[in-house]
């Protein structure tokens, strides 16, 4: 694995949280190899630096607090390449609260 890929991933994550797939797209666009990207994302997930569930939970809570509805939140999370089952689960639990 290229040493620069880790620094680039951490630089991206320092700005804001990214889903694993979103981070992968950005690293791929910067010319890194798919195998290196997959290994890095797996390593970052094991270390808790990439956590799609945490992203969805935080994002849904923040957007609801700002008055956004479930359709808009769902659309925004889809654009961030997050899984439907995660999105639906948190939107349902937030609606009950």
C-alpha cells in the first residue's frame, strides 16, 4: 500500500467524516489503486475512523434539529453513498422520538 494514501485519507477525514464508499471514490479520483483503497478503508473502519453508522446517526440528528424533513435527509445521505438500511433505521427511530 502506498504511504501517501493513508495521509490523504486522514486529511480528508480531518475536514469531515466520510462514509467508506465516499472516501473510496475520492481516493480513486486521486489515482490510488483499488486494492490499496479497499485495504485502507478496512483498516480505518477497524480503528473506528470510518463508521457509516455513526455518520448516519449524527447527520440525521443534526438535520432534524435544523428542521429538515425525512425526504431531504434521505436524499442527502444517498448522495454521501450511505446504505438504505442504515438511513431508514435512523430516520424511523428519529421520527418516533
